[in-house]
């Protein structure tokens, strides 16, 4: 989908599938309208002349090389780790059938 | 399917590797202070950061950064002073945040290479007209390394209900986050490899380098070093790349070789019958010795990469890089060279020892004691006698090497002696003397026995002169009997041969 | 002896506890009493943590009994926006997604207030996951502005502002990504500060826009806010937050310094902005006059790229939001849709049911903007705009020490009166650029609108890491505006008696 164009309902359905947010038909219609409105609000960005400007990814300009020493720090106990789990099996978190092999680490 | 070497005469295989290595030398994970887990009970090395809990924030492990810089320096990469961490998004439960913290277009290490020396059987896979081969058939290949970047490992999942614990057909999966967040370096090669043997040698060489640096235990079986390959074919002379397939589950050097070999032949068969190779990911099945489709890659995954706002960018100082450089020990290639050039150690022995940091340490310490002249024999001992005697110290190795070099004991005797001293501080020489095992090296005494035996063995002498060389063994035995406990079979063999030749 | 707790400043409470005029437990009980009385109307709280409060207060009293020196905020009642982890509470972000989520650890900013001796009274309402400027998008219930219960308190830290304005607590912590501390502070007539990015640790605060979020204090007087800030930076930078900066300033020491001879910038074009109410325009003029009366020079400055800040913000914020909320899949914690046969279904339905509308919208927008091909067109230019805005501020601050502008274009409005998201987005115009540039900003109540009778705050913005000096200006403004310590009418004195 090219920018400046409107998103179609199919485009939005694709984004929803990727972002793992189930939307019913009514919600899809609404979301499509919302996204197109939001993108319209963002149009000014496309018109700026930003040719020689460097992007700033972090607000603190000179922040660099922040690291920590390789020293162990106590973490959570098993019970603490699993305390909020929706499903668990013994000492593991449980999920239902995964049908694909993931993105690939 | 045709055989590999036949196929490679007609087709050029273009092979690239992606190698992930866990930095098991670090004490803690990449972005949090949890210990790196070694078979601990599930979900006991975790914290809010590596569990991706709301509000948790990452802080990079400085030792991991040092390890990757060392890895880059050791593989001739340029160390990029400026780089950032990026977020790579995909929904999968082994990634606690549903994004992996990794690097973007600029990695810590870029544009390196490793040189392979391919010889012997391995060199036969490469068609002669595609490499500069020496008289013995060996050749050098420079394999480009595109980049080495820093990232974090995923959790371990156990799939329940499917076949062989595979994900296909599983009804549920159980997740252990102990491994999640372990520092991982990913090395991506240029597609410069041309044969499965080259790929295997590259992997072995890389593993030796990482072991020498001490950054990882590099276990393919346990998964602290993992290799994915990709391969495509093209007609000789073509420049364009063919469609490539990715290969996974290559958890041994043999699997790496065999999977690539199979895949090359499979692709050739497809192309030669007029078909097209599909861009897909295939899984190597070692028992059935074939690759099968995991999933078809129709579109590239869009990972929504962007620079991680929670992590400061890097601008590594020269000091930092030089400190890392100073930590790099002599690497296997350099050792190999030095052992051969300066110490006259034979190629095979030099290869084996240089590639194993523990053996190299023992070897060099023993040579320091035994003297440089004894180095080839020390190498011999390290290769052939040390395995099976795991607790020898360098003094013992040096001592037994000297005894062997002096011809004071046979190899079989040396083995016996080491059986005795292994695990103790005992001096091999003392054991030899105690047991009266020392062979005579007194040339005159030995010669006298030789002459005496020859004198009473006219039959055998005649047989030898008629061409039956086997009687030499019998004559050596006779000499040994005459010598009692202080015989020296090698010496007898030599003296007998010399005398017999003069009698011809 | 004042009748009720809400008449005391933080300093006075700490001094009273230290001197033995009253115990920390008595203060805690007064606060609980005030909350019980007043919160039925404001609905500022999501959880009141009575046990934690009494335990913390008892510990302070024990210290005093042992003859030990008391920490600077001993016994002071505080509460926390519900996106801040506190062990012993649930941290819900006002979302069904985290309705049952129990904090496994305490956020650094929260811990530092506790270490300073403050008494934790509970967790405060907010817009779901901090997306919004009304607090109406809380999944549980709205919060009502103490100055008019039919009105919104602003957002997303609406609960924080309302609880302070109604005198339920002395101090509250909020978070500010595009104005979420300052705007509700203005609408509720209290002081609210967004410190320079990096001054206060974000560790333990549920992330929305990582490069924009800052935690900050709200209080009924500038001095209370300054004391809270001192506690927040005590202990140095936070090693658990890579973006945390060392900040050695003492925010109290120079609070009352004169501003004579200093320069304050104003941007006249902003006061002509469409949508700016007449009342607010009057309040701004008043604020400028009062600063001038204390010897400050008012100077015209410009921030030429300010107009593009909204677009840049609405690119960067949703992208970071999508990324930060991707972790909510119901696996390790959070709402899990029951009875799903596959993981993809479980994830999609958990997220569909766990998130309300605005949260879904922001994530979808972010997912779109980060996609291949689109990223280059919006995200990278947005970060370049950030460079321009940062440079604009640097140039302006070469000429002035602080910039004065409105916080919100209007006073508080009725629940549901503004339903168009775009209109709400545009209302962030005055606050957003400080989040983009990272510099410090504070809203100080100036007056009540002559028509509406509702509070109006003026915003002062300062250069990065000049937070202490910004507070000096805020104090100067406060001194001349006689709204210091004000509790919303109808709430003062209701419950919260100190024995």
C-alpha cells in the first residue's frame, strides 16, 4: 500500500492479523475509517524538506555506551514468575497449539 | 538423484551460513542480571526483564559486548564504533516481549573473512576448474563474513502431542524462559561457500576460533552453537542467484555437510527436470537422510524494525576496542603456522592441537619443558597418548615424550607407563626405571646381538635375500629374546635391515 | 493545629511527624478517612492500599520511637498512577488486560518515595494504558473533576490530578508522554511537572512511548512538587534504566530565589491559535504580567517547527506504543481468553477483549506506520522533526530562561463532550513539544476562568536539566497567584481530620 492513499478494509484486516488483534466486521469498518483519518492528520510530515537533517532517536543527545557489569542479580522465584500466568503446567507456562514456526530467532 | 560430485560438475552451488552462538562464557544474560542457565529447573533463572513484564527495562551486559568485539577482531571484521540495538517484532511465545532486541543495518562487526585451507578428501568435492588447486589437490578459499551482530536468545519450548516432539500436530506447548535473554551473537557469511565440505570446514574453523577466544562452549549438541544454511544453484558462468532454500536442524558437522549435499542434489534434480526451486525452509531429517519442507516462504516477514528507544546507542572508544584486542590469545591459524614452521610439527598434528585450546595449552607447556627439538614427539604424545589419559600434566607429557624420542621405550610401553601415572604426580621416567623397562640404546650391545642372531639364522637370511621380507619380523623377535628385558625392537629392525642389505 | 490533613503541605506533615505533633499512623488514618469521604465523588482511586499505608506509617513511627532521624517525606500521603508497579498492589493501567495483574516488583520512582518515608495510599485512575486526555477511556470507570463532577479531570493522569485537587492525598505521581501530567494538573487546578527526560527513572512504569514518557509529581503547591522531585532523584541515576541520567540538583534549595532580571519567552502566535478559549488567553496575559511584576523581562521567542510537533508525536508515540504493548498476549500474564484451541486465536482474542478501543487504535496505527515502506515515509522524518524541535528550543533558550505558554487550550469539559479523537489530539499542541525535545515543563494554576469559574494553569518550559531553575519560575508565578494549596471547593474539610 502506498502512502498518501487510503487504506482498504483488506489492508486493515492484514494489519490486525499481524498485530494479533481480532476485529469483527463492524470494528474493521470503524478501524479503517480511524486509520485513514489519523494518516490524513500526519500528512504534513510528508511535505517537509528534511534533506540534510539527522534523525534524533533518543532525546538525550550525548547518551551513549550505557552498560552494566556482568554480575548476577537475584531474580524471581518460580512461584513469583508463574504467579500471573493464565495457564501453567507444572513449572512451565502453557500455550495451546502453535501452528507455525515463528518468525525465526 | 545424481551424486554430489557429478552435480557440482554441471552446477555451481552458492552456499551461505547463519551461525548463532550463545556467549556461555558470560555469567549473566544480555539485558538483565539473571544467571545464564545450565540445565537449571525451568523458570528459575528469570526476572521481570527477561519475562517481558510490563515496566521492565533492558540494560546491556558489557562483557557480552567485549565478547562480540573480540569475535569480530578475530575474524578480520571492521568494528563499527557506532551502532544501535533495534527491535525485531514477531508474535511468538518464546520471545517474552514479542519482539527480539537485536541490531539493525549497522552491526558491531562488519565485513570480515575467514580463510579455509581445503585439503585431502574434502578438496575433491570442488571441481578442479573452479579453484586454484595445488599439486596435492588442496586449495585456499576466502569466505566473506557480512556481519556479526548482538541479540538475545529465545525461550525453550517443549511441544506436546505431536510426532517426535515436533511442533506439527502438537496440541500444546510448554515454555521455559531460563534461556530467554541469553546473549547471542549471529554471524552471517557472504554466499561464498561452494561445497558442503567447505561449509563444514568453515563451521569447524569458526568453532575453533570461538573456543580459542573463550567466549562460548560452542556445543552443537546442546545448542549453544547453531547453524542454519542456505543454498541455491546456478549454471556455471551465471552471475544471478537461483532461488534459495534455507536448511534448519543442522546440529552436527555431519548434518551440516549431508543436508547441504542432499539439498544440492535435490535442487539439481528439480531444475534438470524443468521445474523451479521454491523458496522455502526445509528441515534435515538425519535418520531418513533427507530434507523436508517446514514452511513455504511466500512473502518476507515484515518485522517492523526500528531503533530500540530503551537502549542507548553505542559509540565505542578506541580504548574499549584495544582492550578487547589485548584479550585475544594466539588463534588456531597462528598456532598452526607456528607449530609447523618453528617446531616442525607435522600438518595433521598441528591442525588437531591448534584447534583445541586445552590440548594446545598442554602441548605448549610440555614443549617448554621438553625443549623445542622434541616438539614433534610431544605432539605425537598429545594426539595419541593423552586421549585416554585425561589427567596428565605437562611435566609428565614432556617426560614421556623425551623417553620416546630417545628410543628408551616403545609406544606400547609408554601407554603402560601413562596408565600408571595418570592422575598422580609421578614421574614417568621413574616408573620406567623401577620396572626396568628401559630399552637399551647401546648401539654396540645391540649390534652384537644382531650379528649373533644373523649368524645362527642362515635359513632366514637366505629367505630374505630371495625377497621374503616378512622374515624380518621373526629375526627381530629372535633379537628381542636374546636381549631379555632391554630389547629395542625399532633399533633391531633398523640394524637387521642394514646388515641384511649388505648381504644381498 | 489545622482541622484537616488537606490544609498541610508536605513539609508541614513531615515536620509534624518528626516533632511528634502527630504520628505517621494518624496521618495515614486521616488520609484514608479523607479518601473514603471524597473518592465516592471523584472516583480518582482504582485501589486503596490500606494495609500498605498503615504498615509504612508504622515503620516511620518506629523509626521515630528509636530516636532515628526521619526521612524528608516522613508520613506524607502519596498515591500512584496505576501504570506504576508497587509490590502488594495490582497494576492495571486501567485496562481489562491487566485487571488481575499483581505487581511482582516495585518501580524505582515509587520505591524512592517510599524510601523517603512517604505513605502509599493506593493506585490512581488513568486513561487505559495512558492513551488519552480525559481519563474517560479507563476500562473501569471515569474520574470526575473535583471542580465539577460532570467534567473530565483531563488525562491520562486524571486520577492523580483529581486526588490531589480534592485533597485526598498530598502528593501523587503521574506520567507524561504528550502532556498527561500537565494537562490534568491545569484542568484540576494543581501543580504538575514533567521533569527533563531521564531525570526520573522509568523502571517499573509500564511503557507507552519510551522516548517520550517521564514520571513526575503532582501537588497543590510548587514546594510539595519540589520535595517529591528531590526524593525521586535521591540515590543517583537508576542502573536499571539505561536512559536514566544522573541529576545532582537540589530542587528546594533555590526555590524562592528572585527572578528579577531573568528572561521569560512568550510566543504571541500561540495565543492566536484557533481553539484557544478567551479565558485561557486572559489567564496567559495575567501570568505574564505577574512574572513581569517580579522583575522578569518578557521576550518574544519563536519555535518555528512547533506546528509539526503534533504530526511527529502521532507518528513516534503510536509506533512505540505498538511495540511496547506487543508483549500483552495473555501468556505470561494478563487477560487470557479461555478455551482457545490455537495460540494465534488465543492471542488475537485475548488482545481483542483485553484492550478497549483507543488502545487498539494506537497499536494498529503503530503497526501500520512501522511497516516496511511506510516506516521510511513517516517514522524517520518524524525523528528528523524531533531534531528540528530540539534545535528550536536550544536557540530559544539562548535568549530566555523559561518559556511561558498555555497548558490546555480550554478549561475542563463535560464527560463525552469531545468524542472525536482528532480534536482531542490537537488539544495536546502546547504540551507535546516538550516530550519530543525531552526538556522540562510544569503547569501552575494561575486563576479561575471568569466565565466558567474553572481553574486554568499556565505552562512554563525550561531547558533540559535546568529543572531546579524552572521550579524557581513556577514558585514565582505561584506566589503571585494566590492559588497555592487550594483544595477544590466542595471537598475542603470533608473527612481527614487530624486529631
